[in-house]
C-alpha cells in the first residue's frame, strides 16, 4: 500500500540521505512530496520551497536537525500525518512530545532501513 510521504530537508545531492530516501520511496511505489530551502528535482519528484497546504500525507520523514524543526511544528501538526520519522541526527524529544500530544506517532528510525526491511 502506497504511503504518501513528505520529505523535509530534500536534496538534489545524491550523497545526501534525503535524496537516497526519495529514490527508495519511489522505487517502493510511495508518493513523495519534497520540501527544502531550494527548489530542485529528484527523479520524478519536484522539490518545493513552501510547505504544502491541504496535502494528505501518511508519513513525514525529517532530514533537518532539531535546531531547524521549530518552524515546521505547527504545519506538521495541522497536516495530521499518521507518523513522523526522526531519521538519525534529527531526534527531537520536545517535538516528539508535541506530536504525541496531538495523536501523531513519533518514531526514531531510519527511513532507508525501514524500506529495506519491509517495515515502512
């Protein structure tokens, strides 16, 4: 089943994990919405610079450090995804608590690993 996913911190740089995640999500037939500070393109996914409005997403996967996350708190909570994945280096107990208080699962995990073991 396809899980529409918002990748925050997307990058066109093939060495970046967000880039690898977008490609892996697409290979696994998940719809992807990508967000970053700069417009760009990864495979068939356009990278947008403004937070998507009225998008329905199952999962938000973070590739921005905790110091850059506060600006996204209210938009993500308003979006009401089923879960937010904190990839390695993005762990943020304060935001995780806010998510849980709003009925959103906060998961410290690696999107690439979850996809590779069939647990996404």
